[in-house]
């Protein structure tokens, strides 16, 4: 049973997330010959203030105010 765990920054629409689930399910079914009903997909959405690379959050890179800080 394939288990696909996706972590994304918040901001996609429900339709985009649904399309991602469908695309990942199709990809797993066709590449590893898994029955669709056995494929699990989890999508985790992270606020841009909680995701950083090189000590800079995505919110900071985008120039949006961080939670709890005054601009």
C-alpha cells in the first residue's frame, strides 16, 4: 500500500489540492501497479511563517508580516 505524504505552504485552493490527490494517485497506480483503493495520500499545509530555509521564513521572503510582529 503506497503512502504519499506531501507538505506544502498554505495557499492552494481546494480544487488544486483535489487535483494533486488525483494526480498522485494516478502516478502511484501506474508506476507501482498498486490498486487505487490501496493508495493513501496525506497533504499537510504549513503557514508561511512556520517554514524557513536559511533562517528566513517564506513569509519574510514574500515580504508579508509575521504573526505577532508589527511591521
